[in-house]
C-alpha cells in the first residue's frame, strides 16, 4: 500500500495538484468509505475515524455528503 500511495503522490505532484485539493479529496473519500462501512451510522463512523461526532457532521456538510457517504444532490 505504501508503494501505491507513493505512486499516487508522484502523479499528483507531476499534474500540479495543490496540497489543499489533494488533502480534501483524500479526506472526502476516506469519510465516504468509513460511512459506507458503518452503514451510515455517524456515531460509529466517527469512532472508527477517531474523531468527534460533531467534527464528522461538519465534514459531511462541508463535502456535501449524505449519511451514507454519497454526494448530496443539489436542491
């Protein structure tokens, strides 16, 4: 896994991806995966992630995710 991550980082640097963009995309995908694993249970997902439930809730809003980890549709 470490080699895969190193390859991904190299590709991102070569393509000029900004640090904040890379971190945000990683965080969003990580949260989505954990929410899926926790069947949308935010308390359980927060525990798995090692963050407070309120922090997870803010991140879900920030990335416009629903509790199942999918992007919310625009209203």
